[in-house]
C-alpha cells in the first residue's frame, strides 16, 4: 500500500509546488511593477589628471547611468587638475546628466584641485572624505610661476565667471570659489562643508548614500526641476574605466607623450644611421604613432615641435660635418627651448613637462651625441691611405676581399 499512497500523494504535491511557484512569480512581478526594487547607484572613479580620456570616461558613465535609470551617479574624484578643454567636457556631461550626480572626493589624501574644483562644482552634490582637500584653481605655468600680462587677465576672468556660475547655481559659496581661482586658496573637508563649498562629509560610499537619502536637489539645469533622492537599500554597481581609455590616459600624460616623442626620434635616427638594425626602426615607428595620438589630444605649441626636430637635425649634421661640436651645442639649446615651449600650460591648468625631465633629456642627448661625435672626430683624424695598390702602404698589413 505504500506504493499506492505515493502515487496518490505525488500529483497533489506537484500541484502545490507549481501553485506556490506561480504565486511567488506573481508576487515578484508585482513587486517589480510597483517600483519596489532597490534603487541602483552607479559609481565611477576618476584618479589622475583631467584629459580627453577621462572626459570620455565621465561622459560614458553619465550615459550609462541614464540608460540604466540609476537613482544617482557617484563620481569618486582624485585629481590635481589637467586640460581645460577636457574639464569643459566633463562639466557639460555632469550638467546635462539625466540622473542626479554626486562628486565624492575620496579616499583620504585625495584632492580636487584646479580643474577638479570645476568638475566638483558642476555636480548636484559635492561630498568629501576626511583627509581630503579642494581648491587651488589659479592658473599657473609648468614651472609653478604665475602667468603674466593680458593672457593672465583673460584666463582668470573667464575661470572666475565659470566657477561662480557653477557654484551659485547649486547653492554653494561662489565667493570662496572665486578666491580659489584668484588666490589659489585650499581647504580640507571639514572647512569645505562649513564654508558651503562642499555639501557633506562621509567616510565611505555606504555612509554617503545613507546621508543622501531623502535629500532634495534643486537640479537647476534639469527641465524636470527638483528631485528627491530615495537611496534606502540602494545597490551599487561600479562602472570601471575601459582598458583602452586607461591606456590613452597613460600616454596622454605630457611627460609620457614627451618621452614617446624622444624615443621615436632616437629610434628613427638609429635606423637611418645603421641600416638593417630593424629593432630601432620598429620601436621608433611604434613610439611615433603613440606620440602622435597623445600629442593630438594635448595643447601642443608648433614652435616647440619644430625646435625639437631642428635639434636632432643639428645633431645628425654634426656627425657628418667637421664643426667640432658647435652644431651639437646648438642642438642641445634648441631641444631645451623646444621642450619648454612644447605644451600650452595655460590650457593644461598649470600642468606640463617636468623641468627635471627636460634637463635629463638634454643631458642624455648631450652624452649620446657627444660620444658619437668623439668617435667621428677620431675617425676623421686617422691617416687616409690610397687604396690603389700596395706600393702606397709601406709596412701596413691589410686584408683584400
């Protein structure tokens, strides 16, 4: 009888299980339809200089947050500043975001300086972790000196108008932000909150979302008007920078782009002077392509490029012509001047080539071409023999092929 009981109970149990599954599925669907799913918060991380690669990344994150109908986008920021045009692109992306944006200066030791201040003030919320700072937005050149003359007045006034509009439209302290541009003032997280430069302080993303829950944002650039954040129980999803953009961010560093340019020139010269070596030519060609990609995204001064190219032309000519190092000295001077003028530091937010890198490159060129020039001079001083016959070479031992 146990077998008969099994065949009677099994169908009933199956019916009960199917009914339960249907009820659970209907309940889940009803929960989803009612909008009770936990809100999604998308996070992105900008760590490094502001350039066209990071601007493309921020734009991508903003678009992704909009397409995912996220409750908010949190941009974790740590930057010393960077390219002005890339900063403008980031500001535009944040101002036109379909979802509320939060710039969170983190981790401890991070900063939002120069262009980073503008990016932060473009967000709906500015939050900072303890041990971070914000400000120092006065334009400077690559040596750290102030820009003078009418150019300084033009750049500073434009930056002041921009930062005041961003800060005041979000209800923050526009007067202090103007001081950050004119006088390079800088404050820590606690001071930033008390001065209304930042909106709140949080130790991590979890605490940040908890403090933002229920907060009403004016969103002055959104036609839909103010919005209230509902972030209780929110799930976070990271949107990392794609590998290609990370590589572009690396080579778009002015110092890296400069090194690629020098490597390309050295490699191509080595290939021309020693035909058949192959490797120098391959390395030089690859470096040249990468240098062109990097320089195309940076504010390059054509005079700097021409001076650097002329310096290497002088080096090569001095190896062929008996000028006793005069052209090499001129080439080193042209290289130092070209390196100093290579980038428009005003557009880079004060960032540019390291003076130590310029000195090191000049010394390396002087040492390399000085060594080659010495060997060329010694070769010129060797006695020349008439190879027409052995009668002209008394006492010499030669090999004839």
